[in-house]
């Protein structure tokens, strides 16, 4: 089954926010963002801007009829700055004008005086000052204090990961159109239509039933539009509500990059202990999450970091603490993996440090510690583990031993180029970590011509969820996919939706669709059974026909539907799905938060140019746990995209803020993302089809986020290649491994006063000189 959007995408006919025809009288907005990261506003002068030709009105916090608040988890985020600013780019005023150019020109004429306050950009500094978004949390298993005695090797270290710009191709934006009775219709490029509806309702003071949010599709979200589409929608809605004219705002790329939050940078201290057999006995880690100036989704992201702090390994004694630290950066937010990748990077760093010091390949430690079925995660859930299967299949299928020999041979014969190899097992929990969010609804209409229209809470953002939902309906009715249309996501049709996120969209909305279609199909089957005087169980719908006891009748889908309507049988259904069996008790930090886990193993190979510090990713070979994929084309697309995005985060994408909290990497000339030249030369994907039952839709496991984490292997492959050139030099675990950092590491000297990596380090990589 092809992605149903392929046809219009290729022809350029797919409708995004900017393709919606504008209503006559539409005005254009542009936000004025704070020029400084922290301070007290002493004066705001909009007179010159207001006088600019075409300007209709300039809105500030004083114009907000409802609440000046858009914080979802913690109410700490004003829509428009009132007396203080907390980050560069924080919206202070919203200019509305007759043209885009007039709005932007007027923004430049706004004058603000700000008494500067201390700017904090480092999460450790924030933590030391007590600047926390929420109190710290600790996940614990066993007793690490006692476990250190059982360890033959103990290592302590520090690891850092940087942020990541979402770089959805479609920037943030919204279009608010006033309706009768004061109501508003808001077109928004959002992953969370209900989140936008709530924010608009809160800011305007309108009840939610007067706020219709409509989303056709996104040109990418990647988490960046789970919460942060709210700002622009609320600003447009505020202006439209006052002016009774439609207001549109699509951000320029540079505005988007500067004003919105990104993946959270993390810093962590770790301590890992292994016994003589290289079993990890104990792991302690403290995470410092750089939350930015407001909570946004940071508490939930921090929680997922804790959930994934042991990645795909069983560790009997764990103590993991996380601090969500308030800094003067734009509020950081959801990004594919949602804190999980950061948690995984830290334990992979701890394992790499141990491996280098002991003088074994990290893969030896990884393999010995893979989760087995029945093992307990630090949060109490028991694993139904596919980790050994994925690992064994990957190392066998791709022949890790041979790959290693090839790398060794290459490194022995090449002086100025070195290859490196790393394995990256992944284990990712599927479900929103907040249990209540794991629910969805679907509205299915069967029309009298046999065509079917479906609306769910799912937002299509390129991940192919609409294709999967369509497959669910086509399968359940056993009709041709061409009969089915998935409609836009709309808060008046489906209420109280969770955002399309957590990789759970197809599971949640697909299951709701399955329930709705099944209910309609059952009514039609019952009617057919009565007509034919047989038991309902004898009736099946198959290939557009009614079948009795496995025999095709001449009653086809279209006539069945028409007969149903004639008999006044309901041809519509609104169904609700809530993931069963999940729960989590945050007071004990224990429970069963995930419907299931997705596993996989990646093997990543790189080549480093040891004169220049440049590198190529030669191959990424994965065995991925699909459960039983319902759409291999879509799923492979997700894996390829995730891998490349993960490699980008780990190797080249470098978010740079200066000490004043200004984004320096604010354009594509200063922020490097993977392009066609830097993608791996080879990506091999093999399916681990598992027989176990699971809670995924049609047993087809969620695939949106987990593959990103294979990209972490690129960091460690680079590290291994560098080690083949420079055995003893000290260089930190500090992602991304940009060419500059690679070059520094290639020529780094051993750190004074510390023990250099073991003489035996990377025996199999023996080289140099
Ligand atoms: N794929 C595309 N093409 N565009 C996106 O924005 N977002 C990712 C992933 N894959 C994204 C994507 C993220 S962050 C998530 S959570 C999932 O898709 C969301 O969709 P799903 O729940 O249907 O997997
Ligand atoms: N994952 C992704 N997005 C979310 C989550 C989660 O666990 N919780 C809230 N938003
Ligand atoms: Mo994805 S980070 O859950 O939108």
C-alpha cells in the first residue's frame, strides 16, 4: 500500500497552511521578539511602528481578554511578555498590518528598553542557583550503594549532548478566521489541535466549543509543533478576536529558528560499575536538562529521559536523578525521542568509557547486558524483550566479525584514514508517559454510495499515519482503499485529542478506527444474517462482498450499505479507545507505563579523514523490531528518516547560543543539517517479525521515534575511528562530534593526572605509525 499522500505530494498539490486560499480582508501578523535574554522591560514604544503605513494595530499583553498564559504543564509562560523577558525572541508585541511587508517593517520600528538581568544558559549553573522548573526526580532499582562492592571496575565520567533544531520544512504558522457568535476558526500547523484550542480559549476567554481548530497536514513537526504551535495560533486568534478580521502569520525561517525551542541539551554525570564478567552491576546518573525559560513539555521530556536511562540493558542497581533547569533560552520542547535519546547517550558513554579503559570492544559489554524477557526496568515494568534477538540477528546477518576484520585491515594499511564501527541497541517505550493521554477517538461515516469518510485526532505530518488509518478501515470493511477518504483533523469533529506524538498516533487513532469500523460492520453483518436467515457468525465481509460460511454471495458492499440505510441502520460511528493495562505511580516512580517496547540493533560504520577531521558515515545496518509491519514502505521511510536525523544530531547539527543567550546558528548557513552528501552510503534494514501478541495496531509496532536512536551509534563509531589514530588522547563525551571536534580529538593529548585509556585499548584496531 503506497503512502496515500504520494500522489499530491509529487504533483505539488498537497495542501499545507500556506496553500489555504485567503479570505478577502485578511491581515498579516508578525511578532516582535525580545532582543535580550533576560531583563525588566522599562519602556515599550510602539508609536513609530503604529504610524507605519498599513499597520492596523499592535497588540501587547494588555490586550489579552483572557489569561496571558500558555504554559501547558506548568503555568509559567506568558503569551506576551508583561514586565520581564526571559529569553531572546520572547514575543513582546504582535503587529497586525494590511500586508506581510508592512507588518515586518513595523516590527523593526518597535523600541523597547530593558534593564538587563543575569543571563543563564548553562543548566548546571541554573541547578546550582536553584532555578528548577519542577523538583528533581529519582528512579531507583536495587541499591547502588551496596552494589559498588561487587564491582571489579568502576568508572565515573561526564557526558553532554547539544540541542537540535527541528527544521520542519513548513515553518510554524496559523490563520485565524472570525466566525459568527464571536467564534473563531483557526487553521494551525500543529501536532496538537486540542492544545491549540485550549491555548486560544485561555487567551481569548472563549469557551472551547467556540474555537474550531483545523489541521490538514504538516510539512513536518518532529515534536516542534506538539506544544509550540500554540503561540502563533493564540497570537493570530487574539488579533482576529479583536479586529473581527482574519489574521495570518507564517514565520520566516530565521524567526522560527530564533523564537522556538529545540531538543533539550543535557549534561550528565555518571558512575558505572561492572563485575569481572563485565556485567553492569550498578549505574548512577544525574541529568541536568536545559529546559529553557519556561516549562513547556520539559517535565515530561525529563521523565522519559529517566525511563530510558538504561537503554536496552538490564542493570540490577540503578539510581537516576534528573533536574529540569531553568535557563534564559527559548523553552526547549519535544523532539523525536522526547528525552529518550539523551538518556541513552549517557549510558552508551559510560559503557564506552568502561570499554576503553578495560580494553575491550564496547560491543562485548553491550551484548552481555542486553535486556532479557522478565527483566525489570528501573520503573518497575517487566520487559518482553526482543533485544537479544535483534542483536543476534544483526551481528549474524551483517557479520560483525567480518566487518570488524575489514575495519582492522583498513586501519593497519591506512595511515591518514581510519574506520570505526559501533553497535547501537535501542529499546524505546511506546505510550505517552502520562497515562491519561493514551486515548483517542475516531468518527467513521459510511455514505450510501459505499464511500467512507474518516476523521480522527491524528495529524498527518509526513509519518504516514493517514495511510495506516485508511488501511485499518479498508481491512475491517474489506473494501478497496479508493473508497475511503481520511479527512482533516478538526476539534469540532473529534474532541479532546492528545497530540500526534509519542509514536503512538497510529496505535491510538488506528485502534479507535478499528472499533468504529467494526461496530458498523457488525450492524451490517447482523442485517445480512437476518436477510439470509443464518447466524451472524456465518457472515463475513470479504473483498467487497458478503460471504456466508466462506462462500461468496452476490450481495456486494455498495448494495449492502444501501440496504442498511433503507432499513434505517446506523452507518456512522464515533468510537473511543484507551490503551489498557497501563499505569504509573509517580509517588513511587513505579508502574507499567508502556503498552510495549520497540527494540532494535544498529551497526554503524564510519571513515575519518585524519588530516582534516572530516568523515563519512559508510553504513548503517539495522535489525528492527516491527512486530508485524502493516506498511513496510512507510515504516522503512520512517527508519531511514529517523536514522539520518539521529546522525545529524550526533555529528553535525550544532546549536550555538552565545553567553548573552542569542542564537548564533540561526540560519541554514550557520546550522548544518544532513544533506544528500552526508547521508550514509548504505542503509540496510532488516525486519525482526515477532510472533508475540502486543497492543500495537494490527501488531504493527510504532516506528516514528525509535530509529532516531540508531544515529547515536555514529557518535561512537567516530570515537572508535579516532581511537584507532590516537590511542591515548583525552577527549570528552560531548556531542555533536563535528569535524572541528573530530580534528581536536585526533590530536588530543592524554589528560594530565588521569589514567589514559588502557594500553590494550582497541586491540583489534591495532594500528598507528
Ligand atoms: N516523520 C515525518 N515525516 N515527519 C514528522 O514530523 N515526526 C516524528 C515521527 N516521524 C515526524 C515523522 C515524531 S517526533 C513522532 S512522535 C512521530 O513521527 C509521530 O507520528 P506517529 O505517532 O504516527 O508515529
Ligand atoms: N512522548 C511524546 N510526547 C509526549 C509525551 C511522551 O511521552 N508525553 C507528553 N507528550
Ligand atoms: Mo514526537 S517528539 O513525540 O512529536
